[in-house]
């Protein structure tokens, strides 16, 4: 019977062989995404209201500056932040890493 050579397993080398998980979103992406969603919620809340309880009476509150100017600007900023949060990619700081 031949003795088998004893192979020492180097845990550091074994860890290098495992594939590293690279998620598409980082903490920065999620933070920007949440900020964009909060802006959208604020924009839609700002846009709401201005109606009357009587359907035969016209309300000038529909054409308020808040609903006609401010709310669309907030909504556009919210959509822009969400799009930026999806598209932004952090710079690769690791030297010698390949994708």
C-alpha cells in the first residue's frame, strides 16, 4: 500500500478561487433610489387637491402655482434622480480585478 501525500488546504488560496459576488446596486444606488422615490411621493402629494365638493361649481384652485409649476418640477427631479440612481456605477477601486 502506497501512502497518499498529505495535501494541506490553504484556506486563503481556496477563498481566492471562489467567485466574488458583484451586485449591480451599491449602497449609494439604493440611497439615491430611495431619495428619488421620496421626491416622487412629495411631488404627487403636492399635485393633488384643488377640487370642490359641488360638481357644478368651478374651482380656481386647480390652477394654483403649486399644482401648475412646483409639483411638475419636483416630479421631474424625482424621475431624474431615480434614473441617475439606476445608471450610476461606482469606480472600481480594486487593483487587478477583472470583470
